[in-house]
C-alpha cells in the first residue's frame, strides 16, 4: 500500500515528520509520500506567540509543535507514485474513495483543533473516507487550560488514531477507537487583544498556583472507607447516606488508590503512599479491625521508580499485586512471600509501554489487562499524549501471561470513559467497570460502565452511572472505587497545609468523617 499525506508545506511541524515515520513503519505500508504545497493558510500567528509564552511560563517542552525545515521532509517527496490512500490534513482534497479527511469538531486543519481548545472543549477527532468514519475519538489532555499542553497531547493522539485506522484498513477490519458523539464546531479566533487578555489571566493563574503550592502540599489525595453493609456504590450509583471515614495522614504524605483485600479472614488495605518530600510513591498497607485501621499504613513495596494503584488479588494459594509502574515502562506482577509484605517480582507482564492503572479480570477462561496508554510518537522517551484517553487491552490464558495485545487497540479513545478506576466486578451476570472521568481534569469523577463485549475481536461498554464528589465526599476529585474484606473504599482530593501547626492539629484530630 502507498499512502500520500497532504500537509501544509508552509508550516511543517515536527508532528508531521513523526506521523510520516509512524505510517511508514506500519506493516503493509510499502511507501509514504507527501503533498506539501502551501495550505489554506488559516493558522493565526498569535497562536505561536501564545505557545511560546505558555512554554516559558509553565516550563513546558515543545514536541509536535516545533517548526521544522521543509528540507526535513525531502525524503517523502515522491510525486510520481499513485497512492492507495490520501490522508488529507488540510481539508482541500476532494472527497472520494481512498481519501481520508481528518477533522476536529467537524472542521479540517490545525486551526480547528486550536479553536476547540480555546473554547474549553474536549476535541472530537474524526477520520472520514467518502462519508464512512474510519476512526473517531475524544482527545484528552493532562493539563486542561494550558493550550500548548493540550495541543501537544491532541497531536500525539491524532497519530495514534491514524496509525490504528491504517492498521485496521490493511487487516480488513472496520473503524478504530470509535465514540458515538456528534462533534461540535468551534469558531473561536485568537486576536491580538484576546491573546493579551489570555496572557494576563495565565500569568495571574500561574502566580496563584505557585502561591498555593507554597502554602499547601499539592496534589494531596485522601482515602475514604466505610463498613460495607447493604448495597455498594455500584448498586447505589451515589454516595451512601452514612458518609465515609477518612484514612488519616500526617499531612506530609498522602494516601490514594485504596485496594482492600481479605486474606485468611483478615482485612488489609493497600494504598499508594506518596511522601511530598520525595515526590516518589511506594506501596503501603494497614490492617483493619472491627473499628477500622489498626495504626497508620506501613511500607510493603518500594522500587527505584514511582509505584501506585496496588491492584491486589488472591490466586492459587498466593496473594499477587500488579502496581502501576508506568515510570519504568513496564507492567509487573509481584507475589507476597510474607503477606502483607515480602513482595517479590515474579514476571513482567508488559514491557515498553507507558500504561496507567493496569487492571486484571478473568472472563470466560481468559485473563485480560485494561490500561490507558500514552503514544510512543513525537520522539518522547516517556511517551506522548494524555495518560487518560486511550484504552488498551491485552489477553492471556493465565494471569502470569504471556499477554497478547488486542488487535483493535486502542479499543476506545475518550478521556471520560477510558482510564480504569478500580477492580472490575461481576454483577447480575455482567461485568461492571469503574472508570475515571478525566475529560475536564485528572480524576474528576467516577463513571460506571457495563461491559457488553469483551473478546479477541471486539470491545464495547455502556455507561450506567456517574458518581461525583460533593457534600458526602468534599473536594473536587474522585477517582478510585474498590471493595473487599467487608469494607468499601474511595479516594479524592484534599488539602494539606505546609505549616507545622496545621499539620500537627490535623494529625491530633484523628480519623475524619465526611458526611452529607
């Protein structure tokens, strides 16, 4: 197959070269060429000023948005080769079979993506061939409100979806990563006056943010628990009337990602333990008695890299853990030799992948891993794009592997519906999956989805509920749900003053109650 990419040669960017390399590396693609005549020329010069200012103020790297010389595209100029597919990034190629039009919120061109982000939207990408959607997805962002960071994330995920659509076309499959939402058009423009106003707001927000960090340890998460008597949150689809008891911390660290488990009749709660002084989390655990935790969590697993999301389960007479280790580019399996401690690494389930919150489930005799994955493009060592929006699956005959990637990966691209938020549970003969809604920021709320299809040919889910922070769980975030050993646990955002007097007062106060 030969693919020709129509891009704006008046403004070639690094992401164009990364896209061309990705297409060229795709199995089944023999050659790649470009049509890089000047495009419609609708990109506002003020956007480049905004990007430079945001990069300076927020100390952001520039990856896909870096301009490149036209000479760097010379090896892809092959005008005599007849293409099988024309990928139109500019919107000026006539429709027809074999022509794929890329659009953001229904409009072509990078300025359409910019308009969506300036309007505060979650961009909806579509890749359409002669009226048929080849790929679609809602593009996540790890730092909403910072246009450069959002733009970079969107470019990386654009590469993901284009590569997936080409793979599916070559394999004779349908669309990739689809979502069923009608895109909205945004016509926001960035005038010099608006640029100045935006710059002023950005500088003020950056100052407030830095002042907040001088006064508070941030981010600061906290875990809530309750005795599980009666229906759980999956059945309630709302906070319980009894409220939650907060797992106390000393203010110098936070606890997050709670995973309770009962072993030999005794309940233990595993958490991410994040000391603010080190900026690197470990896994800790605390035993629960009839009245709650018996002391503070104590460390049980530490590595050279950050660990979180301690997915624990019992199988074959042993207790196993798959903590998130995305900083190492692996998904690893540990076994407890002296439960709740004595963890030894038994296997690396996945490698060379920046995977967030790997969640295992057994279904019809096969084991599955759910995780969101960053894109490997844009020459970024730790990956590129959002951590939250692209759901990937792998399956194996045994929980120890070997795992095979799902042929349709990413099976879903949507920051509100992708990232795991806890164990997948069986309910009424169906599997229910907790999800982090990250559309407007990391871990803003919990979504509950019923898995309608999970096999080696496809995946589908249906949202059945949403649980938000609020009076029953104060704060503006909520991102994990797990039950086990007679308790149910969630977590969410909190505040931890840096001043010692406040820390001491919070520590002496003991367990908090969060009630309606």
